[in-house]
C-alpha cells in the first residue's frame, strides 16, 4: 500500500473570472486518514451553474478554505458542490463504511472537483449496496441537488393535488427535467417553457424529448405570451404553481397565466435579470411569491433530505427518472488543467447540449 496518493484538484485562492482564478493543482494525501475520516476517490462530479457562481464570487455560500500543511501556502478552496466518490481507505475506527462503498459529500461547499479527498464520516451520505445496484456514477453523482430541488418545489409549495397544473421555465434544465418526471409521478400536469433552438430540427427534438419524459405541454418563451392559446393547451384549467429559474420578463408572462391565490417559487436566475412582477398579480390575483434555496432547506431538514434522496435513487433504479443529457469530460492523470478550466468557463453559455460532468479515469 503506498503511503500517499496525489489528489489533483481544481482550486482557487480568490474569487473572480474562472480562467484567471481556477487552476489544476496537486496535493499529497496520506492513505492513513485521521480517526473518523475516510480517503475517497471521486468517480463523477458535475459542473452546476451555482458552482461557477461560487468561483466567480457571486454566490452567497462560499467555498470552504483548506489550509495546507505547508504554512507558507495560501489557503485554497476546491470547486464543485456535487459528486459521487468511492471509499479507498478508512481510519481503523470507522465501522459504517468500507473500501469500495460509494459516498456523497453531505454538506455544501465540500469541493468535488478533485480526484481524491479526505472526508469526515459525519459529512457524507453512504449509498447502500442495494441502492447503487445497476446505477452509474453519473446517475448517483447528479442525484443530490437538482432532483431534490425539483422534489421539494413540487411537494412543499402550492399543495398541488392530482390533476393540478404547474408552469415552469428552464424546463430543459436539470431541475426542469426532474420536475417534469416527478410531476408525472405525483399525478400533476406540467406546462413547460423552453427557449427556441436556432435550428428547427433541434427544437422539435427537444420538445419531443421533454414530452417523452412526461411533459404535458411544451411551449417557447414567445408562445406563452398568447394567453388564449395557452388556455386551449391546458384545457382551461387553473395553473396553481409556477417555478422560475430564469427571471426577467418571463416571470410577468407566467404570472399572467396563473390562477388567483396560486403560488410562485423562484429558485434560480439564469438570465441574471431581476424578477419582473406586475402589481396586479400581487393585489388582484393574490399570488404568493417565494424563494427556495436547497442549501438552506438541507441545513434545516437533514433527515428529510436523506429520505428524498432515497426516494430519488429508488425512482432512478425503477427507470422513472431518466439521466440528464451530459457532456462527459474525462479527467485522468494526463489531463491538462486548461481543458478542465475551459469546460467550467463555458457552463453558463446557454443552449448547451448537456451538463458538463467530470469523469475520473485511471487517476
Ligand atoms: N435554489 C436552489 O436551491 C437551486 C438548486 C439547484 C439548481 N438551482 C438553479 O436552477 C437553475 C438550473 O440549474 P440546472 O443545474 O438544472 O441547470 P442546467 O441543467 O445547467 O441548465 C441551465 C438552464 O438554464 C437555461 N438558461 C441558460 N442561460 C439562460 C438565459 N440567459 N436565459 C434563460 N435561460 C437560460 C438553459 O436553457 P437553454 O438550454 O435554452 O440555454 C437551461 O434550461 C440554475 O439557476 C441553478 O442555479 C437552484
């Protein structure tokens, strides 16, 4: 057994432009973790929009600083908040997990864009053998943020009952796709908004893809302005819940479609524009507007988070929650840092084919 491994990590010592502050660095880790700790090797770690904002310094929760054992080294943070890792060594006092088990870091800002890490036992969720049966690292590595968010949005707001309608924008996002499938599972009807693709063929394919996932109606951000047409498509039913991850003018258009006393949750701001609300929606329609942040919800509801994750893994195993389209980014000992940094940098470009996900190979 070697007495150390080299962890290759995407790190930053200050926030700012991705290509200026993020770089690939090497760190020696002992194969004898301290008591209560486990040495893991990451298998798959996605690049989510919030991870990028965190490196840029525009996200409210900050990456955790790590102080190296060499005193002269500036403290650094590792990027990434989601991923699945395999246990390779444990400290002798550890009994709940063994080499070969898969774990998810439980707390946000752990830093998942690295080949290896030492993690305290109380900061990880252990995936049980029966839970991971048949599942890929990509499926498990993308289960703990977007699907949990979608689940909570559908269950905790608006008290929807079977047959009730919801409207959401960003419907082709990771959260959006999970919301489509969960809505179907829970018996809700979904009106889904996407941005038009430049190529018509590509657009038609995306609409079909979302319908196959269970979307009842898919329209563009232009089409939802036609209230009459939308009423036809939703069979004149009330829309009781709105979900927003875009912001700007589209919020106004969505609110106009919604029923009196309905509920509207903002959980993202991809357009970087403020939420635009017509006064009448507050006064006459009495729509209730909320914000949702998984980080805060998870801190307050750790047991419920575990339960939601268990239900999600079960749905994935049963084929009820399909993989999000991904762009696999291979990360091996030979991979150059600039390639990895470039992939992080392109994450917020829009009209992407799939979510970037680091796949650790031969590392
Ligand atoms: N509040 C929370 O706790 C929480 C938890 C998870 C995620 N989120 C947020 O949810 C959002 C989606 O995350 P994700 O990981 O599911 O995203 P994702 O899979 O990376 O997809 C990004 C989505 O954003 C859309 N988009 C990108 N730029 C846009 C723009 N300028 N205007 C309008 N739409 C734009 C994309 O549409 P196109 O394909 O048309 O570009 C796509 O639908 C993000 O804002 C993320 O931060 C929040």
